């Protein structure tokens, strides 16, 4: 038996991840990005394709043929390989649903393409909240909204909205349980921790390892803020 270790050139990013990213996005040289916006600390892996989408801070796309089209993705999302977000629809209501009916110039059927069809596709954007985990091979259909903290299991086909902190699996995807109880979900959502600064995330990093510890420390922090507000001296403007 021989121990073999071989990493192709395009995939060497796996072993060369820096200890600390630059504040801007890190995009693999094989990725295709078309008219899209990305936040800080974002990572886009090899052979990913991003088209007219927005990806929030700290989110990453593992790459390897993941395709994202017309989507608004929040912060801290984890998107696996071979994922398809918004595979655009064909016009099933027409006699033929072939793209010759809207890519007309390509076939010599018209001097103009069907701009209304492309506008219809763009209008059905996908919206994904913060801290969403999308497993390998997931397909998310046009117009779907996925709530913050949700988990979409590998191979699922999502055709309907998924509530926050809900785990959904299957074809079509169906909710099977929530990650936390209703009260915990409400309190985590109310914290909006994904909007904390990088420095705040660093100082509170250990909070994220346990929900009870997180909520306990969050309550203490809120109490401190309330006490500070109460202690603020009032400023008199005179009679």
C-alpha cells in the first residue's frame, strides 16, 4: 500500500487557505462572476458561476460547478458543491418551450430577442437569509425564500419557502424539524448577530459554540446597555 497525496493545481486553494483572509472577497481563478456584488470575507470556490446575484459578508460557495443566478444571499451562508440556485424556467405555456422562442436572433427567427421573457426570469429572484446551510446537490427553484438559520439537506429540491431555523430535506423539500425551540429561535433572530462588527465577533466568538451560553451572554450585554442608558446624565437646555 502506498500513501498518495495529489492536489491538482486548480484545487490547491484547499491547502493554501490563509490564516486570515483579506477583508475583501476571495474568488478562485476558475470561477465565473457576472455583474454580482459580494461582501467582505466571502469565498468563492473553483468553477462556481455567479450571475447577477448578491452574496453577503462571510458567506462561502464551495464551488465545483455550483451555479447561482438572480439571488440575494445573506451573511454567513454555507453553500456546498453542485448546488443550483435559481435554475431559470422555460415558457411552458408556449407551444414549444425551446429557447428558440426567446433567443430568436440565434436562430434567425427575428432581429430581436424576447426581452419580456428575460425580465420575467429576473423578477423571480431567490432570497436566502443569514447563516443558511445548503447541502451538496441542492436545487432551489425560482422565487423561493429561505429563512435565516435554515438547513437544506443534500439533494433536496426546494419549491416552497422554508421558515427560519428549519431543517428541510427531500424531493420536493419538506420541513422535518427546527434546529431550536421557538423561544430560542426568536431570541437569536432578535439578536441580529450577523450584523456585528468583525471585532465584536472576535471578542464574542466562544458564544457561538453553545446556544444557552450565547443567549445568557446576550442578556447580560443587553442589561449593560440598558444600565448605561439609564446612567446617562440628562442635558438641560435651560428654561
